[in-house]
C-alpha cells in the first residue's frame, strides 16, 4: 500500500502549481491513471482525503481518468488495445506485444484553482 | 460571491521528483561504467541467498557492491557481507519500497568508478516497487518454485516492469511439483519476450549461465556507453 505516499506527492505537486499561479487553493485535481502505474484507484481516492488535510487542498476533489493500455502491434503495425493486463496481446490479432505506448500514466493533467 | 474556479492545464508526472533523481542515477552509473541491477520479489523468494551467492562468485573477478532494502533489521546486510563485498543496508521504516532518493543517499561515500556491478535489493513486495524507477539498468523479478505458477498473473504490473525473470530454488522443483511450462507461459503473457533464467543458489544449478548472462550484459552496456 503505497497510495498514501503517492497521494502526498499529488498534494505537494498541486500545492506548488497553485502557489506558482497565485491561487489560494484548489477545488479539483484531474489525474490520468494507467493500469501499469502500479496504483489502485480506490486506495488512492481514500488516501487523497487524508493527504489533503490541513493543506490548501483540503476539501478538494480528485477526479481520476482511467486510461487503457495501448501497444504498438508489430503485425497490425498500428496502435492497439490489449486483451487484458494478464494477456498483453493485441486485442485485434492476438499477437503478443511487448511494446507499450500507453498505460503507465500517473499524471496530473489539470486543476481547477480557487480564485 | 466567489468567482468561477479557473481551469489550468498541468501535465506533470506525480513521481516526477523520483523520475528525475532516477535519471540522474542512471547517468552516473553509465558514466562510471557500473552495471546497476535491482531485484524485486515477494518476501521469501530467496533474493538474499541468491544475491549472496552471486556476490561471492563475482567477487574474485569483479568489483561488486550491494544495497539492500528492508523495513527493519540489518540482518540481510550482515548475511551479504559474508561475501566480502561492500554492502549497505537501507532501512525504510514503514515504507514498503525503495525510492531513488534512498538509493542516492545510500551511495554517498562510495566511488562508483571503483565498481563493475551494483546490486540493489528492493523490499520484498510485489506491488509497490513497480511504481518507482531506481535508475537501475536492469530489473530482475525473482519467483521461487514454491510460490505458485500463477504469480505473474496475480502481479502483472511488477512482472511487466522487470527486464528479466529469475526462477529461484530450482532444487525444490520435484518436491513442490513445480509446473515450469505453466510458469513460463504466465510470465510471457504479462511480459511478452521476457528472458527467463532458472537457478538454485543452494546447489549452484544455473549459476554459471547466470554469470555469463551478467558478463554479457556488462559488455553490452559498456559498448553502448562508449558509442
């Protein structure tokens, strides 16, 4: 369970961003989360509330967009989804594909700043 | 009345601080010509026994050193020190994984130019270490034959984050009726193309092939660095 430490990193990052833009606080943090990030959404949401306490983010919301794994299929020669996390094969043609293009995201994409 | 909140684009990785430190470490390893290898596995897979054996075998021909992470105790560092290689324990307290900053801190006082191989043994945990880049050149994931063939399917993220899978405790294959074909299939399902080595630190089976592999990797990384 390292989601609390991840949540604290999100809070630190958001505080810095808000401060650098002269905002007194943050209402919403938007996060992109891939299945290969090693982070569990529910645990992160729970930890986020704790990490926000007594910071300018207290009372803010974390909105998580879960994004799928995308690979470069060597047979289709194109971007493709995979069958599952337990089967990294092209969902179209079934070829095992180690070349991962997306799916490791753990990224703050945007924020709503309090004015 | 409060004005409307202002939406701003950010696009920053949450672990950016760790990633920046890890990149700097990787550059230091490359510049010093040391091959850095991290080990991840569940607790009890035989990481420390495997590493002790590896350090002992390499010690006569190469300059090797190890960092070893644990929540508590210096027991593993004491075990590894029997190999005569320099070893430093990283005690993480309540933290369930190593981070790049811990590696950087532990390396203080060591001259990387004096080393050929650096091993970094992560905390025994198949979940959390997958998120943290330590600057290593290669990440080995260890899986002992006593653990069950479906472990890669249960922990796909860490297997996917690794470069090489090592099946340990091969001396116990018969006793636990280990299904090697199923294990290999499951590893390939979560990380297509991953190289798999099988060995026993106890009997030495597979260790010669493993050392050859290490030497090849070192040659490859040195010639890549020289380009």
